[in-house]
């Protein structure tokens, strides 16, 4: 289920975003 390059953005409600954006969201 985990995709290469994407940490844990798969569980997010929106499409996989850059890790930089993910950190800001949290």
C-alpha cells in the first residue's frame, strides 16, 4: 500500500503531497 517516495501521505484525504507541505499541515 505504501508508495515509494511517499511516507504516510496515502492515508491523507487529499492526493499525495510533497513532504514539505505535509510537515506544515501537521
